[in-house]
C-alpha cells in the first residue's frame, strides 16, 4: 500500500474523530502487504489496520484485546 493524498485526508478525518473519543491515532508505515494495497491501487482512499488491536499478528500466538472491538466500532460509527 502506498500513501496517497486521499489516504492522508482520510487519516486526518479518522484522527480528528478519534480525538473526540480520547483515542490517539498515529500513522505507521510498515512493510508487507494487505488487502488495503489493492483498494488503494483501485483508487479508493484506504487505511490499513483499523480492526481490532492485538499483538503477534499472523502467528500462532496472535491475539486481540477484546475491549478494542468496542473502541474501534465507536470510532467507525463517528466516521461518515
């Protein structure tokens, strides 16, 4: 996934709404690949990593923080 101006605008909107909920959002650029790369290539503003918060993604030790599901649902509801 590569950064586009539309992605940056979308992130700014999400970050603004997150502040209203007391959530600190920071941009992070990492390696690898995800479905987000395909939607960006199709021209859709996209953010990756908006799902549940956890650790050890894509390993046998992967887990999520259950409370993060509520937090993310609230954040997504604020964005429209």
